[in-house]
């Protein structure tokens, strides 16, 4: 039986008198790669914010691994049971830290060693620890090993995106919320990241929800397709993105409303 990692029931988000989305129900299963589409402003990012605890819903409920943390802060939700991790449209990284620093922090997050890593008393010593074999493997696959000691502010936007994506996977969280992870990446980097996500999901029974403007990035990758529009979440047939007409429609909507 496939595990339900995420159960959303009648979720609503309202700003003043306007609903951004309402009555959204959704079961996220281990093995799911959900492509989430919709015009800019339709609520895709806010949907991820509510799931991850960054934003509070107006009503409805969310269960993580068939349970719920006592407190609904981002930290409590992200470390509850199998964990949940969220990336952002604009990579949220520390400009003054190196690539290696970020990998160490991500690798230590779920084990709760992050506090010792960022403690001023011992950070200088801790930062000299080598990256784990898994972190190095991912960095090498993207050809970034020469940039391990580079400060984040010196990297290109695409390289910063890759570091954020890799860090999300290194946390060990089983629920992945990835907000436009392919933005500003080369075709080769997109393909490599897809391979890594598939390996993580298949090997560790994870799931992912991925927002995306370009449907072509999700062909033969996503296992489910969802579309937010007019306050509703609609599941599209799996064959949808195999039809060029439908792909063009989804892409055009994203551009027109962007």
C-alpha cells in the first residue's frame, strides 16, 4: 500500500474579501511528482507557503504523515516526522557563506546539528568539515566542484538555483516543495536535476510538488498534473502534456497572466 505523505482537506486562503483558492483537497502519495501549473497570481506559491507553514490558511486542514505537529511554525512542520522542505522562486541563500557551507548546513538540518554549525563559538571549526559523499556526488554531477569554496554572492543566478535545489535534497525530507526549480538552468542541468529527484523519490519513498511555467520541463517526469485557476485545484489527465496543443495552452496562459 502506498503511503499518504500529505493529506489536504478543503484548504482555503483568503485575503480581505477575496479568496486566492478555496476548498482544495489533495492526497500526496509516496512516489508522486506533481507538476503544478497555473497563471501567475493564481496561488501556486501561496499554496506551497501554506503547506510548509510559512503562511497560515484561512480554513481547512493539512496532515503530514497522518499527523500534525503541535505548533504550526515553518520549523516545526519542516522537522515533523519525515520532514518537509521548500525552495523559492528566488533562491533563499546566505550571500556571505560558501557553497560548501550551504551543503554542510543542509546536510545537518534534519539531524538537528544545524544549531552547532551556526553557533559563533564553534562555527569556525565546524565549517572545515568535509562535505558528505552524497553532497559531493551531486555537486560533481553539475560540474560545480571547483566552486565549493566560492561565496554565494559570486555565483551566477543559475548556479545559485542549483545550490538551493541540491540543499533541498540534502535535508533528507520526504516531502519536497520546489518552486520553479528549473528557472535559469541549462537543458543539461534540468535533465540532471530530474534524474536526481527521481533517484531520491524512488529510493526513499519521497514525493514532490513542483511549480512550473514551462510544461515541456514536466513531460515524462511528472506522475501527476495539477492546475490552479479560478480558486480551484484541478487534476489533469496524465496524457495532457503529451498533447502539444494542451502544452501550448498552459504555457501561453502562464505568459499572458505573468
